[in-house]
């Protein structure tokens, strides 16, 4: 199963490291990353693979959201099919 992680918030050092670190911790493979900084706003979309994830999707999502709260970032994790359905015209 593949998923999408989105991150938005004020730019600071270590955002990519923190999010990719939790992916590594739970054996979630990062397939692709797109990020940009718009003035002082950080925006990132990650395509990840949950096939070998060592915890449930829900627990992983909660962990990533908690990191977002700690860093004052908006971080969301969703199944790729939901993401595609939401963005289909």
C-alpha cells in the first residue's frame, strides 16, 4: 500500500530529517519527495510505501501528526487512493 504525507508550515532546520526519520523508524519506504519553500513557508509532499511498515497505518499517522504538533507543522498521512480521489477533477 502506498500513501501520501503532506507537510506545511513555517520553514525551519530539520523538517525533512524528522519526517524521514520517523519513516525509517517504522520501516516506511520513501519513494519520492517534492518540497519547496515559499518565502518562509515549507511545503512537502512525500510518496511512501507502507508494505513493510512495522506498525498500523493509524498508529503511524498518529506518530507523524504528533511530530507535526511538536514542530508547529501541519502533517497529514493518507492512503494514495484517497489522495487521488480527492484531487480528481
